C-alpha cells in the first residue's frame, strides 16, 4: 500500500482527472501537473476523462470535485480564485473560470518545491517519493487584474505561472486568457487622429493661446465640442462591435499637458477646480450613450498629470473606471510616506466619488531604463498600501523596451508574487 504517498520510488497509483467539459486552461492545468510531477519524481500520471480511479487528482470544475467541497456551486468563485483540498485519497485542484484551476495547479506545484524564477529558469526538486500534503485552502486575490509591463514577462507561459493577467500579457485561452483594455491608454488621438481631422475640423482640438493644437504629443481634444463627441461615440461603438466580449475600453487623454482652454472647457474646469472636470464630463457623456448598447462595458480614463486632482462636484458614472497615475510619486520613499501624502489624498478622494479606481505605477527609471530605480526595498509595502485602499487593478510599468536593466528578473518575480498575495 502507498498509504499517504502520492509517489513512491518513482511509481504512483494516482491518476489525473479532467472532466469532459473542461475548458482549455483546465486541460493545461492537468498537463502541467503531469509534466512537473514526472520531472520531480519520475512518475508520469495518466490524464483520464472519467473519474474511475480510487486515487485521483481532480482538476477543474467536475461534479465529483463539487461533491467533495463544502460549497454549492462553482459559479460562486471569482475568475482567479483557487481551491486546494485533500479528501481521503482525492486531491482537489480547482478554481474559478477561466484561470482559477490553472493558478491552483501552480500553487500546488510550488508547495511541492517548484519555483518559476524566470522564463528560462525553473527550479524543480528531485525526489522519488512525494507525500500527499494535507491541504484545505480557498483563496481569491485582492487584486483582480495584476499587470506587469516588463520584457521578461511577455512569454504567456511564464506570465500564467506568475499569475499575471493584464492587458500586455497577451495570454491565449490555453493559459487562461487575460484582461484586455481596448485602446489601452492615451486614446484621444487614437479615435480622433489629428492627422485625419485637424485640417478640416480644427475646432475639435484643444485651444492653447490663440491656436488649436492636436496630436498625441502636442495637443488634446476640445471636450466640449458636440460634433467631436458624436464622432467619438460612433468610433468607440464600432470598435466594441468588432470586439464582442471585451468589457473595458479606454477613453483617455493624450500624453501631453496641452488641455483645452477654450471658454466653455475653461469655465467648467474653473468651476470644478481641476481640468479633470472636462474629462469626466466628456467621459460620462460617452459612457452614458455606450451603456445603452453595451451594458456590461466599462469606460476607463486616466487621472494623469494635469487631471490627477478630482473635480469638486462632478461624479464619474457607474460604468466608468478611473486609472490614477503615480508619475509624480517620490519613488525613493514608500507610497504611504509623508512625501507622497498628496498622491494618497487624491487616491482617497477619487475613491470617494468614483465607482472604480485602479493604479498605474512605475517600477523603472524612465530617465534611463538601465540605471537603478530606488523603490526595490518597498515595493511590497506599496502593494499593501494599494490593496488597503481597495484597489482591484494594479498596473506596474517597467522597462518593457529592453531586456536589460535594474535587476529586472528579480523585480518581475517579486512584483508577481506580491501582487498575487501581498501578505
């Protein structure tokens, strides 16, 4: 008898069961378990599609797993939530869809000593005998979207193993997919490009001094212009129709500070005490119209540079998301330090008025990507601060344009692990 042993001297009585209706990521979870158990112990466990083995690893959302668990329905799980439980001779490795079961498999493998350090560096212990570890865990990450923009995490397999699921990870359904943002950011010029419209519609673009200016690096839009708003709505709706199933779309300022100072825009901004007023007023008008056809779509916008300060009385609509950018943050000190009190005040104020707030953080030195960035010692503390402020979406922008830099592999590993579980 094998007793409580999963593998003894390279031999196992266990099988891996994956239900006939398993989704692609659950099949991948079964294959990853099979592969790494063999690498650890030499035992290659069969993957079966009927639960007819007395000793079994139940992978995914199967009826037999549900019978052994103490909750009624898998639909109660969030998309990335994991379940690990041993019941007699059964090991349950399950979770929410689409990614929970795959993440649970990686969590279980790490308990066996496997470490995913980098795309080309995985530590696999070697032991001919594996004990069946008693376990009963159910865990849902506080951060629903965890995104890291580093070259080292562009590989979909490594991204999945590190539980990173944001826009830039580009993960196929086999590894759980990812959370995409249509347009991503700085989309004013994406939807209303100056090169297409400026010559014929200069009044659509921001007024600075006595002239109109447009373009991603030069200008913004005149957000009070009704004709421009109609064209923006038409183009955003068309993009959503072309991408059914996507539920976040970006409507956000260009990457410069030349916001519109026409009389109408300036009057609203002055009354509300911030140029964010024109942006939120504009985003609200588009979000309201889009909601009629796309009730589940969230319209994301930036609170960035000149728009970081919230408006005095205007409130973002229920179907919007504010992404607050920490670009002026003193990165040599923790987010909660007195030097960064203004940022925390703005974050707190946005949370008071907006239905959703997320963070765009910076983890590399953008004056020179290859020199050190002074935040390595407190990145864990900063993530805990974000979570304490009930942020459910965190984007960490690193040195994505090169593989070289300030201990990039270590940063990717630490950021991934701490975003998954800040504790």
